[in-house]
C-alpha cells in the first residue's frame, strides 16, 4: 500500500484545515468564569474572548493543530504509537478535542471517560481499555477526580498495568495540581510542564494510513508535504481511532471501538447530509466523551462549521453565546432542550439563525420542542438515531419528512454504504414488510472491536454478521426506518406488542400532566399489564384514577394502564448523551403495592 492510495486520517484532516484557513475558528469553548480570570491566552495558544458576562475560549485551526502537535510530540517521546490507548477524562474542553487529533497523529486511539463516572466505572475502563496514558482534569467544578481515580486503582488486579497520569488543570483551578499525588506507579506529570504550543510551526508525524481508497490524496499531498507519511503494513489499515462506553443498562458497559477509516467516513457522510454553509455554527453542550457529543462536534468540523462546546451545561450562558455566535445547528437530547427553552423564556434571545436540530427523545418532549423552535425561530427539528456501537447520527430524517415521522427516532441512513434490516430477534430472520422487529445494522459505521473483549462482543452480532441493536423498529423504505423503543421496553398486552410511548403520549395530552412514563409489570393473572408514572404540571391537581379514566376515552381497552401513579419526580440517570428516565427503577416501583414516596 502506498501513501497515494491511503485514506485520510483525523490528524491529516486537521492539517488540511489549518493549511487552507489557519484562522478559521474551529472551537468556541463557553467559560463562565469570574471577571478576574478573563485574560488573553498565551501566544500560540487558544485566545480568550468576552461576550458580556460569559467568557469564551477560541481555538483556530492553526491553534488546535499546534495543541495537537504538542501532545503528539509528547507521546512520540514516550514511544506511544499504534495500538496504544489514551483515556481522556476531561470535560468538553478544547484540550479534549486536541487529544483525539494527537492520538491520530501517532496511530493511537482514545476513549472518552465521563467526568461523572464513579469508582466502579473508572476502574472498569482502566481494566478493559488498559490505557498507556490517562489525561485527567484537576479543579473542574467540585469534582474530586483524584479521589475517584485513587479508589479505582485500588480495585485493579495487582498485575493490571497502571497508566501514566497526565493532569490537565481547569483554567480557574483554585490551586495547581501536585503530580506526585496522581502517580499510580507508572509516573505522572501535568500539562503545564509540556512544551508550549507553537501555532504556525510545522510538525512531522508518522501518519498511520487507514485504507485503500483509490484516488484519495494523502495527508502529505493535501498539505504540501508538511506531514511525513510512510508506507505501513496491512495490519495498520484498521488502526482504531476512538472508543465509547455503551449505556451499560444491564451491567458494566462495553467499550465500543471504531477504526479510523470508519470514523472519518462516518463524519464525512454526516457532514455532507447536514449541508453546512460558510459561517455555520454547531451548538453542542453534550459531553465530547459520548458518541452524540463527539459525532456532532467532529462532523461539524468536517463540514467547515465552527462548534460551540460547553464543559458544564449552563443554559443561560449557552444561550448568550448561541445568540452572539449565530448558532445554526444543535444535536442532543430533549432533556437539555427543555431547559434551554425554559432559560429562553426567562431571557429571550434572537435565535433566528437556528436552522436545524437533531433530537433524541429521552423524556418524551421532542414534539413539544419541535413546535416551540419552529414557531419562534423557523427551526426544523428531526429525530435521530445512533449508539456508541454504530455512532450517533447513523440515521436521521430529511427535513422534508412527513410531520408524523419527523421528530421520531430513526431516519434515513447517513451513508449509502450503511444497511439495515428489521428482523425477528428470536431467529434473526428478516420479518415481512409491515411487521415490527429488531433493528439490525451493517456497514463501516458498526463497531470494529470491543476493548478488553472477553467474548461478550460476539453476542452483539448475528451469525451472518449483522449488528443487533436491541431496538424495536419499523421499516419505512430501503434506506429509512422508524425507531419504536428498546426491545426490553416493549409491552405485550393481551397478545399485542405495544409501544409504551403511545400510552405515554395520550396521558401527556392531559393539561395537568407534565411528564408520563409507562412500564410493564406482571399482574395477578401472570400476564403483563401497563403501569403509568406521572409528574404533574406545576400547581395541577388530578388523581391517578382520573387519568386512567382519561385514557379510556381514546385508547383500546387493552392499552389502558392497570394503574396510574403520581410521583414528584422521575428517577433519571445522567449519561454521556443526556439524562434518561430510568425505566428499570420504575419497573421496580411498579411491583411495589403502593407509591414509593
């Protein structure tokens, strides 16, 4: 394989952007810091700009490249290269994004670690991923990551390798980190000790090629020879680039890893589908460590847009920067959008530049958000689909989709090289058109490996190579499907398969209801019956029996919940892609004889 036929890499793409438009603003980091901490950045590094009470840090293409080169040179000096894993335990900082490009430069891969992970989750990542380096945040909000890391390391087997810990202090950290405190036995340092990034300087790294795409110019050819590309062995073609933790709803998460070729191809496909224009700005407050935040940020960069990132979700501060920067796109869950809408009502901003939203329906508010943003700003909202194992935005609806489908999960596959089928989960046989079944996927977007896999990864695939999503879906056409719900959430009532969202939608139509969630339980007869949990709107009064009677007016008898319980709030779990209602907890509550309050 020669350099002339190699596919582009993430790092090579960044060099291309920096060479073509060095002052293009790639990342705009929202930093709600005190006035005394707002200052200009050091020469060659990201610079700080002000927007009223909110401070932002901006990284241009040449500045982000300089930061990535600095980190790559450090890794190169430690003999970290192809096959090495870099665990990035940072909030959505510019630093976190730079590590992805730096890892690409030396052929390593990254796994994002959510800053809210507990001891068991961090220990699990260390055991499975076996990172050579862990980049950890210091002084971020009130999170004591050092304590979590220390306890996680204590839980590791004695023969398990410990990572070198590189500590990245927050811009407003109350005190600098002490590297020796973070040493797990393999050494430690801080990013403050690393060479200062030198924007505009040329660097040379062994760019690991990732495929045999004929006619694609190499990074060196695209950048005038600034990067040094060498021929590599065939086993370097499938070098990994990034890994995400899965939801882990039934146990510890798997670590789903994707090749660099598949990653770049997916980001390009999503960027092309979104049809970014010059000057567009993606607003993305989701954690970069999760697949939705990662895909939205990186696809926007590949599409030529700038990206607003936010290390800690603050809807008021986000709206201020959104307005000032003319945000055009947003990707995320309806949970954050509900809070953004609430903050906007308290202080309305002109968001007329907001053209498009890709929304994941975590709390049943997608249709409400779609109506609000369309009425106020003319925004088109479409449902999206994805996961750690197939990437976020693996499908989403075209803007012209019929209204009844547009805000639902699912959509048109992002690339013609992706394929899906609706299959019987018991036999993996494709079901006839019109029948529901499991959404199964195949293509270069599908997980390439599970880090630390001990055989569990094979269970995610059928005998003929299709990925089992665990999601129930409907076929729409050859390239589009509609997501219904998780297979474990579907209710079989009186012999019929029922989507809980159908019942939830009817209950939520009552003016006294704010949120409704329906789960199943085993009734006295041994059959499944529906139980609804409801959070009332502020100041509203209604009984569960009255809501049950309300559902009888429009639902078939077998869909009427056996019980409707009023609760003060829903149990939720905060993940890398947004907050989700914990259906497993509601199922436990449903089996109790009375309200858990």
